[in-house]
C-alpha cells in the first residue's frame, strides 16, 4: 500500500510517537471516538464538530507505525490492539451514519486514501465508494483529482473507486449513471488538457477549441459550482435518508462555448463559458453551441494550471473559509458582534482535477482591485493633473522603480524613517488614493454608497484577519477582487500560505494588504 504523501514535521512525528508509547492516551482516544460515533448516530446537529474530530483521532491512532517503535512486545501489542479497535469502530459506523455525513468530510477522507495502515486505507476507500454511489454527480468532482494524480498508487485507487461503483450501477441496470461515471474520466482529461494548453501566439487573448463529446450528454453532469456541490445543513439535521441534501433548482450545463478567453495574468489561465439551462430543459439537444432561447444564462469557470504550486491548497483554504463562515454565522444572539456586522467570507468552488490543474468557479460581478483603481478618477483635481486619473497608475514601471529605490535605501543604510519619507515623496504624493471615488461614482445613491463602503470595510477586515492567521501572501492588486454590485471584497489565489512570503527573495513582511487606498483620512482607520 502506498505511503501518505504529506510530509510529517518533527512535531507530528513526536506526537505520534507519544501516542504509540502511551496506552492510557490510546484508551482515551478510543473512548472519545466511540462517543463521537454515538453522537453521529443519534443526530447530525453537530456533524461539523464531531466528524472531523472523529476522523482526525482515527487517522492519528492508526498512523503510528508499529515497526518504528522500540522492540517492546507489550507496547507493540497494545498499539496493534488499539488500532484494530479503532478500525472496527469506524467499520461498524459506516452503515449507521448517513453517506451525506461523510460527504461533508470528503477532503479529509481523500487526503488519507493512501494511509500507511492498510486496513485504514481500505476502510477509507469503502467510505468513498459509498458516498460516490449515493451522490455520483456531486462526489465525482471531489474525487476527480485522484484519477489523474501524479502518484500512481492514488491514480489506480481513484480508478478502482469509479469503476467498481460504475459496475454496481450496471448490475442495477442504471446505465445512465454507469455511463456518467465512465465518461467522467474523459471530461476531466479534456479540462486538464485545456488548462495545460499554450496557444502558439503568446499575445493572443482568445482561441477556439474542439468541444468535448462523450457517451453521456454534458447536462448529465452537475456544474462544479458552490451552489450545486454544497450540502444543506438543515437537510442533514433532518436525518431523513430519503431527503435530497442538494438544491434541486441548480441550472445544468447544456454545452461549452467554443471560444476560450485567455486571462492577462502571468499564468495565463483560461476563462471558459458554459450555456446553462433549467433542470427540466436539460435534455435539450446540444447541437447549438451558441446562446439558445431555453438558456437561462451562462456559467463561467476559470481553468488554471499551477506550474510551481498546488491547487489543492486553494481548495483547502476554501474549506477553511467555510468553517470560519459557520463560526461567524453560529452566533444566534442578535447582540453578537459577528451577527451585527454581518461578518463573513465570500467563497467559491475550487475543484482539483490533478495536483496542478483545476477548475474554479468564476465569481460574478467582480473586478480586480487594480482595474477598479485604474478606472477611478478624482473630479475635484485639476483636469490635467497626474492626481486626477487612476490610469496614471498603469505606469507600474515608474512606481515599482520608486518603491524599490526607497526599499534599497532602507536595506543599505538601515534608516527606516528616511526610507519612509522617500517612499511618501516618490509614491504616495505622486499617486494619491482614488478608490473612495470609485464608490462615489459607482453607487450614486447615498444609502447604496454607505452600504457598499461598509461591506468593503467589513469584508476586507475579515480577509485581513484570516489571511494573517494562515500566513497568506502574494496579495497584489489582481488577487483581490471587488464585487461591483455591492462593494464586497473577495480574495483569490491561495498558493502563498503559511508565511511562504517571508522566504521570498524580497520578504513580504506586512501580514495583510493595507495600502493608502484602503485606509481613511486619519491614516489609522479603514475608510
């Protein structure tokens, strides 16, 4: 069986070693696992608290390698017995807990499919098969990257999960779902190849492609968007096995648009368009690859390849953001600060197709922080003044040189005060803030202006706090989006986390984005 691909830190090894040598700790873990299991059998109300803890303790306990311990027969025997009890406990729990509960923990389960304990890995695989059998259209997207993993063991296990589940539907004479699961590999491969494709002309902004065709029509696949893949907590709490936990009125994909748009960023991701229809019109023939009368609109996605990164980090950060949103929304009292201020993080779907390729839900009505500032202008400034229009910020060459000049002055002479004065003279005075004028022009109604400004302030504050906690870097002006409809702030691209920015050639020492365009006139509060 393949080994776990996640590298262990020294603290992880020490913790697992302590578990292996502490019989009392093992007993406490088994007792806690048993109680969490009973709680899940009785109710799904606290599923987001009980299930992740249960799985974490299970993986920790069975993750202790008996062979690495000292040759103490009593300790080894006790550990093996505890691991066997833990695996038996989970095995018995599989049939008693609904598949929808395990669906909420798919990322945690998938990450341990190559667990070093063979029995644990087998149980994880059986859970994934059960979830895929129950929710094939939704679960296939979460399991997609297993089939195209760079790790041969993971790839073969992913294939086996899909094929064995498809055979079950074949035996049940449900050929629609059987064909869907078998065709999913072809669709995923098509999207991966498209993400990796590099046009011959580097400066082109769009190109046309041959569209995907399979045995199953495109409308048979649920679109990989948050609304379609997210579980309704209320339906899980209802504990009704016949109840559908997913929204029913999510539009289906009718056909891809043949034209692909190339984005201007360094990685050159592709923006693809899918024509959307209501579920009742999903059987409309996809002969037309243009907008149809029955189409309710378009769904946009971003196909991306991380040359040096891992898109799984983006997906896991979105999972973390969902946890934070549940915490912020969990304040039932109206007097709670989070409830009063409507604090939350705007999230979107990130589906990994392989370690380096993925399809991301396009956040509608958004524009980059850079574009918005560039479009802004100050009507009170003189007509021909450099301070009037944000288009002057397009001269990033001068701005970057001026910033580096002030930075190098500090690095060479160590005089922070003079370096700050140089930065203010060369950058801040020459390019005054203009973002607040965008709110004035974009929201002419006083109430709408106040609401949009408040939304931006609160959302930027939450993102800054969360970004500081996880060590989020690379917060340049194209990785921060603003919703042009309500002013809300949205962050994208989470490859640079865990203070990775501190190890760059020029370290990012500021924990979050706080430029002159994002603070008020006193230079202290967010305006």
